[in-house]
């Protein structure tokens, strides 16, 4: 019979990586308390909001590791508490964000903006601090999808972003888009340097506040905004959205090649409009084919993050400006939640797989 004590419990916790950094929980003061005796173990572990969507899984992993090490212990309690770790300002513009995720597509009409908005909303619902930038200057759709109107104000030299109330979010989600600055129906006719300046200004001059994630809705295709972002900001990576048919997959492959060419890691693919589930009989119809994005992701050695079905309520929610309601849809909601969780889970796995940082010399 193995008797637990605080030292042996902490040794188990040393084998559990922090989802945000990949470093052992014991290295950054994230083990707040340990109580251990013959019949019970109670630990309190601090996790950041960056990994909020993984808190339940991390708790389960800790419980499983403790149970394996101390099988005769009757009760094991793991409490997750907040752990503060402010973001380091990124790039030459000093963006206060921990992770920057671009969402792109090889062509228009595949639901890229819906997926970008859903990723931001899903992460915010889980408890992360999230911002959403609509970088599709020529065809901004984020304001309509979120039901936000009005013109941002300028305070103390900063653009005050429009904010969306999201259920579960600690604070309203800041959003910025050219759609807030240009009257509806007015075309933006700009050359490359003006696009570069507009994107830089929205990133640099918006009062985002400290963020766990900034999600960027990219323009469709392989334009130069990806090059602009790669020059001014260290992006965590890109998510590529496509539909199952071959022509969309060909364009998605070009988008992946573009991101790789400008040294932006591809975090995975999402297959939107993957299938239609009949609301009357529940039968699945693969209207645009099936499994194309999964096969393409496998061929290109990138993660497949998941599929999203065709749903009339999803279209209705977007038209009505309440995209957040997609998560309440009994069919689409679980698929969207799984994509968000898989994305952050892949980031956590990548962090844990990185070689450990060298220890600082003792002076």
C-alpha cells in the first residue's frame, strides 16, 4: 500500500505540464496547495485563462495520475483556481496577446468569417480573454455576424473597440473591423500600401486590453495581408477553412502554401458545410462530398480540427447578427465546441513537446 504525502504528491504534479507553457505545473508556482493523508488527497492547482477550455481535461489528467500513483487512496480532490500570467507584448506593434490565430481560406463563400467568429466566441465562452479582428478590408462581415453597429471612439489616442457580450466570458469581447469605419454599401478601393497601413493601425492603435487570443478573420484567397501580418506580428498560426468539394480543396491547398511561404504555421483545417442532417429523419446527406478536408490535412501533414454541418439555424443566426447562438444549436454547437477544444489542445501538446528552456545560472 502506497501512502501519499505532500512531497510524493508534488512529484506526481511535476509530471503534468501547464497547458499554456508546456512546463511542469510545479515550476511556476501553480501548485497552490497540497494536502495528503492515508484516505484522501486534495490539491489546488492554478491554471491561466489561456487554457480555460482545457481546465476540465487537465483536472481529469491530474486525478488520473494521482489515482495511478496512489490507488488505495479513497478520495482525490483537484481544485482549479485562477493563475495570473499577463501577456508579453508581441511584435513591433506591441500587441498585448499571448496567441494570435489567423483564419483564412483559399476562396470566398466557404464560411470563413462564421468559423473565425465562432472560434473567438467559443474560446471566450470557455473563459479566455479573446479579441476578434476583421482583416477582410474589402468585404468585412464580422460586424453583421455579431450584430454590432456604430463607430468606434478615440480615447487617449487609442481606438475603443466595439464589444460583444458573450455568455461565460469574463469581460465583453473586443472586436475591430473596417465595417465599423466605412458606411454600409461604400466600397474600399485601396492598393497594397494602404491595406498594410490599415491593418497595422487596427492592430497597433486599438485598445484591446490584455488578451489570451486574438483571432484574425483574413480576406479570402492569397493576397498580401498575410505578408503584412508576418512582418509586423509573430503569429501563433493559421486555421484554414474549406468545404468538401474538390475545387474548394484546391484553393485551400494554395492558402496553406501561402501561409507556409510567409512562415506562418498552419494549425489545422476546418471542413465547413460538411454535411446536411435532415431535421425530420436525421439522415445525413453529403451534399458537397465527404472527407475531403480530412484527407487533404492528412496528405499535407497538418491537423484536422473538425467538421461543421450545414444548418439552417446557423445561417439564420448569422443573418440576424447572433452568431453566438450557434453554440446553443443542438447539432452545430457540439461540433464548434470540439473544434475550439481541439485547437487549444493541439497548442498545449505543441508547448509540452518543445525542448525545455535552459535553467538560469545561479549567481
